[in-house]
C-alpha cells in the first residue's frame, strides 16, 4: 500500500484547486468532535467537514432538518480544537442561509469568527447564488453541494440518487457551472451517476468532491461513522466500511457488564493503595473525632 507523506502544512481552499490542477485526489472526511478531528488530521486527510449529518449519526434525528446553528457551532468548536492542518469546513444547517443573503452571510461569518472554521458548505445551485455571492464577497470560502441534497429530502422524495434522467442531469450541470461562476472553491457531488460526475468534473476548473458519485471526481468524502461502521441503522450503497466498530463496541460493553456483575472488575491493577501506617493513622483519627 502506498501512502502519500503526511505534511504539516495547513491546507487552504486554494490547495484544493492546486491539487486538481496537478491531478492529485483530494481527501475529505467528516468529524464532529475533538478526538475524531485529531485522528483525521493526524492521518493527513486534506479536509474535515463538520457535516450536518451529525444530526443523524450523533444526535439521532431521522434527517438533517432539525439541526440548528447552535448545534453546528458547538461541534465545529470541538473539531477546531482537535485539528491543525486540515481545511475545516462548517456545514450551514437548514434555514441558516435560505431566508436572505444577509442572514446567510451573518451565519457563515459565525462559523469562522466563533467556531474556528476556514470555510462553509451550503446545499443547492442557482437558487442559492445570492447567498453564495454574498458569502464569497466577504472573503469566506464556500463549498457547494449538488445532487442528493439532504436538506431537500422532502422535495426529493427520499434519500435517493439524483440526475439519472437527462433533464435532471442537465439541471445539475447548469447548477455546477453557476456555482463555479459565483465563486465556490469546490462542489460536493452526492449520489449522482459516475459518468455525470466525471463529465461535470471535467467541465469545471474548481474541484468536485464526490460521495456516491464515482471515481471521476477530483476528491472523495465519506461520513466517518459510515467508514468506521459505527452507525448500525443502515449503510448507503456507496460506502466502503473499513471497520465494523459498532460490533466491537457492543462486545466491549457486554464484556464490561459481565466483569462488573461477576466481580472481575476492577482488579487489583486498577486500584490505588494506602500504606498500613497511613491507614492506622486514619483509623485513629476516626476514633479520636468519633466519625
Ligand atoms: O453533512 C454531511 O456530512 C455532508 C456530506 C455527506 C457531504 O453533507
């Protein structure tokens, strides 16, 4: 297995463009907490997305719609404390950028000013151009997101692949070109046919980051909980599970229960000692003070 050397340099949004130009794949994973962010960062992954997917894999919601700005900022802050090199991208939650471009800009600013993010991501194409332009014009890098956009799950009729019919594919291409034009530094393409993702990637000068969009994208992103097999509710078709940790965690918890109930934990090696002399002093104290 060949691995690229891990660099100690901070990844910026312009590194994404440079990597695309050099034909080097961009790597991105999600993280929602300090420890995971640290592990992703130390692995030399280019970018960490604090995705609103945290609503499903951390907070237990059915979809991402209930996630609030406060939820996102709370998790972004933890991630920022754990990562020093990766480009940190905060995902703008439902209703934080749709109402007006001034509200979008104010909320985008909070990700950088309060939560230590380097960039923001938002879903949608031509309908979101005013918000994208307002945010980009104020100096905040924006990552677009097209295809299966989970915040529109009710309009899309479920979590299903998009762009499989020609007209829909044409809309996605037009959205991608419009987002590039509005100043996005990259675009996530989620759950669209591989040949469409490759076609769009070749048309754009900015990089595409695929999730369920095949190998023709300029980079890949996965939800870390899916990659690690932490989430046992369902696994999307496009996920490669590198571990099945939910099973290992379940086994560990069962063993702990058996140990405690059987008197096998804690053992001597897990306890602190006190000298006989100090113990005697303690007993004398209790006698003297009648504790
Ligand atoms: O919220 C998220 O994690 C995402 C990725 C799936 C791209 O948007």
